[in-house]
C-alpha cells in the first residue's frame, strides 16, 4: 500500500501501510519528531485474499477487527499484549489503538485445532503439516488430537507464505523464542475455543503475530514476547458454527472464507493461477461478508457492534 491511502491525522505521521492496517507515529509535542516507542495501529476496511489486497472494502470491517481484538486481549490471561491506549483521533475512533512499538518476530504463528485449508492440502500431500505428523484418515474439518503449531514465513505483499518446521523457526529466531511462540499460539487458540464454544462457535485455526520488547524480561529472564496486531478475529481465524460442524466437507463460516469461496467460484471469472489480481467484489458478496464479520463479533462477545 502507498502513502496515497493514508489519512492525514494531526499529531501523527504515516509510517507504513500493510494489507489491512495503517501505522502512524505519534509526534512529540515539544520536538515535533515522531516517537520511536509507540505507534497508532489503524485497521482499515480493506480485505485481502490469496495474498492480494482486493479493490473492494468491507464496511465496518476495521471496527470489528479492532473491537474484537480488544475484547480478547482482556480475556487472554498470561499473554502480554501491545495495547497502550484506546484514546485515538476521532477520525479513526473505534478502529484504532495506540500500541507499543516492538521488534516484530518474522514468523506467521499459526495454531490449528481442526484440519482445513492449506493445512489440509499439505496433510494430503505429506501426511503432516509444517513437519508435524498427523494420524491417517483425517478429512476436511477433522478435529486434531491436540492443537498444533504450524508456522509459515511472513512474505511481502503479493508473495506467498511458505510452511516452516519448528526447526526452521528455531534457526530464524532461536530455540528459546521459538519455544515461547509455539506455546503462546496454542494457548491463545485453546483459550479462544474455551470461550467461543460457550457461544456455539468453533475456532478451527488462528494466526497471531508476536513482537519482542527488549526493555523488559519474562519470568525466565529471557526477552518479553508480546502479542501484537490482532487476535482471534474473522481475518486471522476460521470461525465455524458448532451446530453445523461436519467433517468431510467445507464448513459454513463467519470469516473471510466466504470471500475466498466466491473468488474461486465460476461466478467470479477469476483463476488463482492466472497471475492477475482478483476482480472487485459484487455488492451482495460485500453485504454478506460484512454480515458474517458482525455476527462473529456479536455472537462471541454478546455485544452489539458500536
């Protein structure tokens, strides 16, 4: 994404735009220089699929991601998060949060409790996911014996993330950090399912990101690992209605799988192997996707989206 997509926010300087989020550095009121210890994290209504940022936004998506993440942060006991304040400029109220600037770990931390998506494809090919061997006979939607850590590379926009084994993660970040993010990712998914199941939702898998705060230590004396970005949202997780779960088929969902399914259907006229960007989403797909995001928020939290 480019500076052209950024908002002008008095007191902040735009520093980066990713697939979904825009980052702004607070300006020091005395020197006027950008602060290096904090950043304003703004969730846009952009949506990505198959490593492309689509041309069509989903209304209220940024608000859902921000508000649901804040709700989860309050319930993930024992997991340090990056939130500093929700006091943000009015122009981005509800979809932004002021956070600590961290040294981001260059690994997509994925935990799976059920088998589907790219994990299913890898399992069918190799009998394992990210080097983790799995029992024979599993199908699309099968529950795994225990949640597993299946990290991937963190590819630039437009490139594909590639599966990593835990040994490869250790090579990149060291044994101690690799062990911590493995445990934390699976703990977050387990806690998420503990809460969501009470509201009739299965969280099949989730992707989380962690950063390192070098100014603090954890209980082991090692660097403090901090949960960053978002957590347990329809963008980063697969949410399935528990009463409709049925292994052996694609599951109904409250996440962006609906967009992926439309893009790969004949209705879109697009092929993943074409090398071309996906087409704009039609109004009915936009409306149905927004409805799924809002329903996910409201079913999990028991609240109405502000």
